[in-house]
């Protein structure tokens, strides 16, 4: 009889994956790997476990194994683990999609032409139904003009460009959503394209598959079904840890014909934390994990306080002190050794001081995901162009300031420098003038609003202005024309992929641009996980000895994204959520449960949940009756105990 240890209990799942990666009989699989199960290790072991003959055959025929990750950091880690062997093509999803379509300008041009014509026709229909003289009417006119201009210039483009991790400007540039849509289209509609992919890759492995963008994932599933037995599509992930709204919600139900190995172990957390995680997801999919025998114990506490009248800072300091006493771990009183997580970013935005910037953009449907994860091109103008330039000048670092300009400013583009015309200032001189004008906004410690900063950047052409922001600059058209008249070699036009039905993004940006510019740095620190508060996106896959999760529904200005009080039966499910449930869509309860699971499962040794509610008693009853918490694990405080006057000093 074979001894089974914690280290070998999931060996069967890993063996199944290795068997699927056969050149003779490739089989697709979906690996369920819950929190702390060692998913990345399984991927690495599967890749390292490929026999020499398989690797030799791949190299002989110039074939590769595609390994798709969600972040650059994950791609770098996997590349390191496989020792940068070129037979493994490790990329993010956007990089992979671009690698599929790059070098096919005629096909791309044809797709763009059809797509632009469709979008223009849809705008025209909306325009015919709308009222003249309204903001929406004017916005549609601008969109039609922009798309018509782009359509007319398609024939001039010899090759398209795309930066998977950066900003995409210029008439030849493709946008992120377009690259995903193009790859999805060719995977399902072009037989020639499909044969090229089959010849190039015997295996396509996707990490964090639950968050892979829905259009591309659906295309890959269709592609796999059409060519089953010729390619293995390997999906790794956990639908309970889906973070982004553009993932395929029912992925686990779409892979019934796949091999479905599952990992039982959680190697990260102590037993008590795993018990709570199992309880949280029991009503979702009933998957349960096992704790390691060498990781018993662990501490979980819930601290409940009334939403009204509670001094948050004092109560959270009290919770930390109690955790230090209960666990015997003094590090709980050192903020540097605690990872504080929030389910909803609005709370972190308020506490870190970038709510004015956050609130408008986080509500706009087509903007919210890109803004929340830091990839929105219009926001990157501020975070990756203007902010570094301003900070470099404030610190007297002329070298870095020039590097920022050379990286992103058309004024110091080599074509501009070469186009110096008699009697005109060179691009460098114009750039210096523009930077001086920009820095005058910050004189005497002033904190200008983002709109003021944007206006100066546009007037002096320091950086290209993304399409979403051009609508917020009434006189941008004259600026762009002036630029075109003087520098006809450079085209700064871009048409961002915004559906014609999306009418609120200009209003959202107009409101957000009223935020003080200082909020840009706070926002950037948050999305890059350099602030005291972590995001559930930023920490997914990471682990920390001590975790504090804070939930505070009362401090949100908009509803529907997540709600602890709905999850814990304090408030009923809204009519909108009930309608979504009837239509098979995700509800507020399901979303909140997932985010709670992700945050709680970051903890290794001890976990504190700090909850503010209009009815703490109801939450206490819920937690105990559902078996999530024991009575002595819930700490309740009365109203007024931590009010502004009575709160103890933290």
C-alpha cells in the first residue's frame, strides 16, 4: 500500500496533466486548483516533466508550447522556472493574441473595415432616434467623425502596431479590445488561420483561465472542439477566484468533455483559515480543501461594529491589539507586518484620498475594469506620462524627465527633430516650453486639478491625447489641426474601442478631471499595490502571515458591485439582482462571496475580518448559524464605544 502524504496527495492530478500533454494523443484538461494548492508548481512540473523525445520533436518542427498567464509578473516567474527554454512561449493573454495576428495586415484591415462600418451604422441609427442639441447627440457626431476618418485611412496602413502592455497611439495602432476580438474572430472564422495555429502549437496552457477574457476563451473552446485530438487546451484555475467581470462565468460548466483533475490540498493556510474558506464556498460549488498536517491551528476573528458613530481608525487599532493578544503575536500591532485588504476599492480610495478620481470612472461601465486594474489608456496618460514628468522636474532629475519625453512625446520624436523648419523652434524647444508651462501649475505648492493639467499638455502637444479625453477638450480639434499643419509626418489619431451605446464616459471623465492632480499618485500606488491597502486583484496568488479584511458597505457611494450586508442577510437582494439571477447572471451575493473568498485565503496564520454594519446582530447570527464562526470568535462592540469622543487613542 502506497503511503499518501500532504506532499503527494495531489500527485494524481499532476500525473493526469502530464498524460494529457502527449503529441500522439493530446487531451484537453481543466485543472481545479483552489487557493494555496500549488497551481503554478503543477504547471512548472508539467512543463519540466515533458520527456526529451517530445521536446526534441517540438524543436525539430519549430513548434512551441504556449503558456498564457494573467500578468507579466506571472509570466516572468514561469519563464524563470522553466529556465527560459525557448520551446515554451510564455506570454500574457494580450501578448499571445497579438502573436497570433501580427503580420496579417490584410486580414486585420478587412476586419477593421467591416467592424468600423458596423459601428458607424449603429451610431447613425442611434443618432436618428436621438435629440439634436444634446450632449449625447454631439458625442455621437464626434464618434462618427473619428471612426469615418479612421475608416478612410485604413488603405494607407501597410503594417499595424500594438503594445500589449502600453499605450497605443497613431493611425496604425490597434487597441487592446480590438486585438482580443481579432484573435477570437480568426480562431473561429478562418480555416487557414486555424491550421497555422495547429501547426505552431500542440498545447495551449492558460493559467488563471477563469479571468481570461470571455470572447477569446469562447473562441478557444470552439477551436478546441473543432480540432479535438489535434491539440490540447489546458486550463488551470478556480472559478471561485474569478476577479474580473469580463471572464467566462460558467467556464467550469463548458468543459464537460475535458479531463478534470482536481487538487485537494491547501499548502498555504493553517487549518482554521481553510475551514472558513470551505464554509464560504460551500453554498457556491461545494469544493473543499484539506489543510496540511504540519499546519494545524490558526486564528480567525470577526470584529463587528455599527456603521454609524464608529471611529474607524480607533476600532481597527483595537482589532489589531486584540489580535496581538489572542494570537500572542506582537507583530499584529505593527502596520508594516499586516496586510490590509478591502473588498471594494471605493473604501480604499476614500481612505487613501483619491475618491474624486475614483468614483466617476469606477461607475462608467466601459471604463471601470481598465481603471480599476490600471490599464485604461486615458488614465495611463496621467500615471505613466504626466506624473513621472512632473515628479522628475520636482526632484530636479533632468535626465529622467527627458527620458519620459523621449519615450512618449511626439515633440521629441526623431521625425520631429529632423523636420526642423527655418524660423521655427525645434521639437525640443517646444517640449521645454510645454514643460515650463506645465510646471507653473505647481508653483507655490499648488495642486492643480487634472483638467488644468490636461489642457496644458494638449495645448503644448507634450503627449498624444487619448480619444476618451479629447471629448473633454472642446478646442482639441483646433489643436490637433494646428499640429497636423505643422508636423504632417506624424499622425496622432486614435479610435478607442468604445461601443456607440456607451454615452456616459465623457461625463465620467469630465467629473474625474476635476480631481486634484495629487490623487493620480495615490491611485497609482494603490493599483500597483504599494499602498497600505491591498486590492483583491493585486494580491491574488500571494500570501501573508497576518491579514485584515475590512468591509464597510456604508461608505460606498454606489451600489451593485459587492455588498457584505446583502451576503450576510442584513439587506435583501435587490430587484435588479433578482432579475439577474432569473436570467442566469451573477448576483451581488455571488460576487461578494467570491471576493471574500479571495481575500480571506491570502492569510497563512491569522485572519481578522472587520465589519461595519447597520445591524451587527444580524451578521453575528448569520456567521454562527451558518457555521462560519464559533460564538467566541465574534467580537461585538456597542454603538458609541468607538465614537469620535469616546474612542481610545490608537
